[in-house]
């Protein structure tokens, strides 16, 4: 006699074996049972309905818990990247996972890293236009290739069908640019005297933990862009390219006699006279290839300004641009075609009266002045042939032997055809040459925007980013002083920016975005993402120097610089470039709860850079972060320097090295998708 059949056990086995296959309808199961034979007297065992596995728990929200600022009671924490924050992710089943955050560097500049060909290359190393190493020979007997202590803008991205060998998980890529080198081995200032390197990193993404490991470092050939000049912040375009920057454009009117620019030309081209100042101050774009290499092209039609960081809107055409400058402006570019920045229209903002940095104050309206329309090719052609004197007459106003004396009320140098304006805090008398409007708009953008009556008053407008859901953009004002303050250096009433007092700690401004806007000539602006009014989102607080030397409240933002917004986390990330915090910090600000959380402390004397918030990359979430020039001491650090200097030197190659990396967690990288199984 056969053993009775346990139909439930059989069904469990079937479900186990075919869990990846579609479930059969219940009717099909009943049919198979009936066909098992028998007669009218057969007793059909009851069929247990399939047990539907519980649905995956889905992401609902993210909450950061911040860390305390390090103090001299833990000097080691002040001398390195210190993370004591957590990230709590809540799910729709009521559960939550808390991640303890940490910092993971890919390398410290000056390390030898894999070149993907079985050899190594110097991380952050400088090369000339012929891709040959630039050597620091300032100390005889210690000659070595220059490498940067100032990594900055970083983009993390993935490509279909990557071809880099040696990948065990999935290949992802990071583009990293190196803004400058602070000093040579002898201690001489090298700022702006070396061409900025830019590299593509191929990273192996572990599909179990999300961990990223460097497998290839590729130096991008910058020859097509005439070399790169002081590449600062960066952003990832909606079409997956790295949008770089060139800040503090060289003044073409005096560049030929500038020691800095002549040294730059010598290091790039081997001659002090070859570099052309009009080739710098533009927007480079880097495209990554599936084999881990990259190429760069420079867009000359987006204004020659102190490009810090641009943000392209979801229309793939509109870009707002930070202008890290004294007497800077708020600029916007609208491309002719989607995903193509090589042609378009350049605008600059003019504000109504009443601009305020009080978060409780009403927003201030703005209008947009059209500066011109151009293609990159035609402006590059003009850059190749024109000098500053071909475009405009420029006379520097001098009082008491100084071109930046305050107050400054010089007399007209020639006649009333000249206009008094301020550029980088200095007074200029300027007269536009006939027929040179387009050249001025795109090659002498700061001066031309002044002539067009723009609000050219901002001091160091740095990072920009966008909150798509709320249709709000954000800009960082690294400090609020000088040309923004009534009676300050470079201030004029004509800009409509007239704050009663400075705020050295700076703040973050928010801009409402809308469509159906017209420029000041009455022409329609072809964008649904135009900033229309501005208000203060959060600001720092200046204080008397505390026990460490901080001159702004360390529990509030101080001198915000890098900005990136996470749509899923509803969080604005803020990196500091602070001359008021002894340690700079990386912050997270939730725009719904208004909670500000300190995520990471940068080595004392360093600056938080390279910020990039990635909500999802192959299922994992990342916050990219670098730092610059650890141990770059100033009077702010007088109380801590004796203790911290030897520690920083030991950590970062005698202060010549700086880290490139990201925030990680233990044991796995956070994810904003469905809850991952343990």
C-alpha cells in the first residue's frame, strides 16, 4: 500500500523549485488534480492557496543624524577626515535601517595608482600641453613631478557596455578635476601657474556591498581645449557628461604683463608668450568613453566669467551659472538644442531693489538681460584673433596709488563716452568699440554685463544646484561683503544690491523657477526653468573668535561653496570653503524638516570639495567628497596650528597631498531603493 501524498508538502517543493517562474492560475492546479483519475467516489484533497511572499519594503525617507565638531581634545580627528554621522532610511512597512557613515578615499594625490595597462601613474600629476610631466625643481636634489593638493569637481556615472578589463562587479566611472597646486617644495606660491589636470577613474562596483575600488586612472588630454585654467566645481549633465569650470578668468587687458599668466603659459606651452587669455574662463565638458578614457571640449558661448559650477535644468537646455567673483553676476544660458551647449543665448540678472539675506524677508524679483546669442565656434574664432584693446578701451581708475582704494571716486579719464564700472572690486573706465557687442558679451562678459546695467554686485557666488520637484534652484554665496554692502569695496547703487552690513560667513540663496518669462527687451525666453525671484534659505552667523579660533558659529554653515541636491532624500548637501571655521564641514540640510546635520569634518586648513550626490547607481547611493590643501594655515588657525601641523603633515604627504573619495557605510553602501536582504 502506497504512502499517502502530502499535497501541501508537494506544493511547497514546487514553489521552491520554480520561485523564479510565473505562478500558475489556481484553476490550472485544480484541473491537474482532477485529471489525476478516480471516479465519483474519489475524495479530492483540499488545495492550499499559494502563500504570497510579503512585498519588498520600499524607500520612504532618509534622515541624517549629525556629528559634533572635533576639538583639540581629539587633535587626531581635527587633522584628518572625520565622520561621526549616521543615515537612517525608513521603509513603507514601518521598518528602518541605520547606516554608520565613514569616509573612503580612492587615493591621496601623489600616490601611484593603476593606469589600467599594468603600470602606474601619479594621481593628480601635472603635465604640459604635450602630455609630458611638469617637474618641480625648486629644491635641488628633490626634483619630482608636480601633483595637486586641490582636487575639486567630481562626477560619478555609469555607461552601457563598458570595456575596461579586470572588473569583477560592474564598471562605473568618476571624472575628477584638480583645481590648482598651492605651493612648490620650496614654499613658493604656484596658484594658477600650472594647467589643471583632469582624470577619468574606472571604479569596480561590488554588487554585494556597493563598495567602489579604483582599477584605472586616465589623464584626459586637454590639448583640444588649449589646456585648462583653475578648474573648480563641476556637475554631471543630464546627458551623462562632466561639466567642468574655469574660474577667475585672466584679465586680457593686462595678462601679457602678469607674472601668474606668464608662468602658466611657460608651464603649458614652454613659452611665456604663447597662452591666449581669451582661451580661458569658459566651460569645459568631458565625455567619458566605455574604455575608461575621456575627451574634453570647451564651450566659448556660455560667457567668459569666473565659472564655479553650473546646473543644467531638466529641459536639457537651460543652465544657471555661479560666478565666483567680486562684482559677479547671476548668469543663465539657454541652449538652442537639447543636450548641446555649443550654441545658445546668454543672459544676466538684474534685481529689483530690496535684495535681502534675511530668511524671513520676502523674495526679491529679478529680470533677465539678454547679452547675446552665439555659437562656440564663432566665439573661439574671435578669441583666436582679438585682443582686449580691439573690443573696448579700458582705463583703470587709481586713487591714492591703489586701484582698489575705498572710497573710490575718480574723475573721467578722457571724456563722457567712458562708463565707470567695477570688476573684481577694482574701478574701470570702459568704452565699447563700435560693432564689438558680440565679442564683448562672450569674451569681456563681466565688463559688458556692467554696461548693460546688470546687478553685478555678488561676492563669490559659487555652487548651484536644482530641486526639480519644487522647481527651486539654490546658489551658495561663499561670503557676503564688499560689493554687496552699501559703501563697500566695489559697491555702486546702480546694482540694486545694497545690504546694510556684511556677513563674512555667507549663506545659501533659493531661486523660484518658472516659464513664460520675457527678457528686458520684451522677447520670450525659451525655457520653463527661469529664475524669477530670490530669497535667503539659510545663512551663517559671524561671532567673536571662540576657543578654537572659529569666527563664525561652527553649528551653522560657514562660507558655503559646493552645493548638490538629492531628489529622493529631499536633502541639500553643502560643502564649505571657510575662512571662518577652523575645520570645514560637509552638511546635509533637509528642505522639508529644515534639519541641518554635520556629516563630515575636513582636515584643519582644508576645504570641502568634489561634492556629488548620487541617488542611484546600479542600485546604490553615493555622496562623493574630496578636500583641498589640508594645513593651509592662516591667522584663523593660530590656536591649533602648533598641535595640528605635525599631524596633518604626517597624514597628507607633508601637506602636499589631498584625498579623493566618497562617504561609505558599514557593512554595505546605502540604497534608496527597495530594502536589501541581509
